[in-house]
């Protein structure tokens, strides 16, 4: 009973270390002795061994691993390109050109007289009167108010 109370933590630690390194003879004796006495640690060791075997079986096969690495690296490169300015520069250039076209269109739409004069031949544009007629004020005769 004394072994179970004080040796369970040591047993768990040594059984975990057994997968990583070879144990000394006294450590192996302790594990065998404790395994005979403590049914809980025996069950825990079997469960841990089963879980470790499942993990070993679930690892990638050697033929699959290179393809997986290639796919991950390819996706990483695509992500880096998408984050770079070279990827977005055509879209930014297109947006700039669209803004320039809109600006020119709005500018011409606000000055319709200028656009009409630009369409006339050179001889007609010099002789034509301005499209806006301003009233003439005569200073000799003041306006009559009724």
C-alpha cells in the first residue's frame, strides 16, 4: 500500500520517460513492482500506450508529406503575392483612370457653353456671339419705377 501512495507520480513520470529514453535497471524494477501493485496506474499506462500508438498511426505517410508541404508553401506564396503592391497595382491604376474620366466628364458638364464652342469650326467660333446675353444698362435714362 505504501508503494501506491507515494509511487504513482513517479510511475507516471517514468512511464512517460520510457517512450523517450531507455530507463536504468532500478527504474525498470520500480515500474514492474508498482505495475503489479497499483491497478489504476496499470490502466493509465495501457491507455497512454494506446493513445501513443493511435498518434503514431495518424502521422502522415512519407509519400503524402512532400505533396502536403508543397501545397502549404504554394498557398503561402500566393498569399504573399496578394498582399504585395504588385498584385493590386492594376486595380489601383484602373481606379485612378476611372476617377480621371469622371472628373473630366463632370468638368465638361458644368460648362456647357465651353463644350459647344469647342465643337464649332474655327471661323464660326470667332464670329459667334457669346451664349449668355447680358442686359445693357443705359446711364442716360434712369429706369422708371411704378
